[in-house]
C-alpha cells in the first residue's frame, strides 16, 4: 500500500516538473540584439526580398548564356505507305552519247530514317548580348541593395517593437507601485475614519483614486499583452511567449553630430539611392542593347545530316560548316519605338533619383529635429520628476498639519506618478528617435555611443 502511495507521489512529481518546465519555456528574456536577429531571420518581407535577388541572379545567368552556342538535334523514323517513286538519274553508257533513262524497275519505299544536328555560335549580334548581360548585372546589384534596404527597415521595426514592449512593461511596473501606495493610503484612511479622525468624504476620495489607478493598471496590462503578441509574431515566436526586455541596451550617443554630417552620410549610405544608381546604369545599357537591333547578326554555323531510305538512298557523314548572316529589315522602322521606350525608362529613373534625394533630405531634417526634441524632453521630464517629488513632500507635510485638503494630496500623488512615467518613457522614445535618424541616414547597423 505504501509502495503504491510513493509511486503515485512520484508520478505527480514528474508531471508537475514537466508542467513547470513547459511554463518556464514560455518566458523568454530578450535583448535588443536578440530581437533584431530573430526579426531578420524570420521576416517574411526579407524572404520575399531574397527571392527577388535570386530571381535577378538567375536572369543574369540566363542572359549571359546567350554567349553559348545553340545546338539542335532532331531525328525521325517514318513509315511510308508504298509511294510511287519515279527516280531519274543520269546513267553512264558504253556508247559515246549520254542518255537519261527512267528506272525500269519500280522502287519500293516503306520507311524513312534521318538524323540532323545544327549548331550556331553567335559572333556578332549588334552588341545586344553584351549590353543585355551588362544591364542584367546592374539590375542584380540593384536588387541586392533593395534587399539590404528592406533589411534595415525590418531591423528598425524590431527595435521600435522592442522599445514599445519595454515602455508597456515599465508602465505596468510604475502603476503597480503606485497602486500599492494607494492601497496603503486607503487602509490608513479607513483606520482614521473608524476612529473619527478623518471625514468620510476624504476616505471616499482616496478609494476613488484607487479605483482609477486599478483601471489604469488594467489598461496598461492589456496594452502589454497586445504589445507582447505583436513582438512574438514579429520575431516568429509562439504568440503565448512572454518576453522580458532588457533595457540596459537603450543607450544614447554621447555626442550629437551636425545636421550637415547626417545629410552627407545619408547621401553616401542610403541603399535606395545606390539602388537607383545601378538601375540608371542598367537603363543606359538597355538603350544600347535595343539600338543593337539596327545591326545584322553574324554567327558561326555547322551541321550534320544522316539519312537512310531503304532501297533508294543512304546519306552519311554529311557535314557542313560556315558563317551565317541575318538581318531583319523590319528593325529599321520598328527599333525606333523600342529605343524611345528605353530612353523614357531612363528619364523616369533620373526623375526618381531627384525626388528621392529631396525626400531623403526631408527625412533627415525631420528625424534630426525629432531627436533633438526628444533629448530636450528628457531634460524637462527629469526636472519635472524632482519638482513632483518635492511638491508631494511639501503637500504631504501640509496635509499632516491640516493645511491642505485630501484632494490636494491626491493630485500631488498623481502628478508625481505622471512625471515618473513621462521621464521613463521619454528615454525610450529618445532611443527610438535616434534609431530612426540612423535609418534615415542609412547607418542603422552602427552602434550608438553610450
């Protein structure tokens, strides 16, 4: 009996350990570097970008293969339904006069067999192949830069989501701490009210404030859950994984460089600007490739033929080699429209470059000013925290000496909580503002100075 009881306890212990282990696996401590790494590994956007890069590489190899010879082989075996064959050949004669005789005996042909092979190696194609390959290579480089630009966007989104998670968690912590203080105040006020030392109305005010803080805590926890699920999906994790961010990495640079330096960095580092540069080169090569249609094509050709028609004809070792020239006269009046289309594409890319340059300058200015504003906000909120603490201390002393009302005390307490919350969140928001400035400058992968 005792043995069965011990066995039952052992089974319960094992299941409890397994349950605790499964629960522990749902909680994950996360650094910013880990978040960015997981986001880039599992991003569906980056998978799409990489697929486009692979497509561009395959297109380049496909066009380059035009340098290689084309070889075509064909053969057939045909059954023939007793055709009438009239063979006329020039026969030799013992007489001095050559005569053409019609075959006196009928020739029966029931089948035909043949094999043909043709090879063609382009020697000159109006430079269409050369510039076509060149254009494809430029587009391959542009696709790689587009993918790199998408990667920076994913990295910023991961950083922004990580900071939002940190802010949501900090908000919950601060509200929970304040709720504990408020619960203690309600307890103290309740005891004072029972002893006739506090008006019933003052106790109700404290209880009302406690209820408001409880509602704020519910909203903060709800926001934390939603933010956590968003982060899980972004990182490719199960959506019930509880993430605990490490705020130690949310540092700011020690030195703020000038706006001009940021603009220069952006014009040099932005992947989308570089991508358009390669696309412009590709457009120039495409124009040259299309103009190549004005010129004829020259190719080295060769072939082999073998045929067998029983009772009639046998052909073997029929080799041929030569040079073929081909020219499409229609290109004289058709190619002009293609050239105009390619040139319009080049003009479109040039206009896009000008527009993007202006857009980058605007983005840099906005991000730079927002970052400076966030730094100033930290300074203001830091002073506000000190002021709110001192204000609450003075108000509490006055309240203890019956110089201010309970409403004044509760308002001072709320102001202190709001100041602390604003200061904590402003630091995280400033970090995001700096990352957005780096994103606008194309230097998001650089580590900020601390």
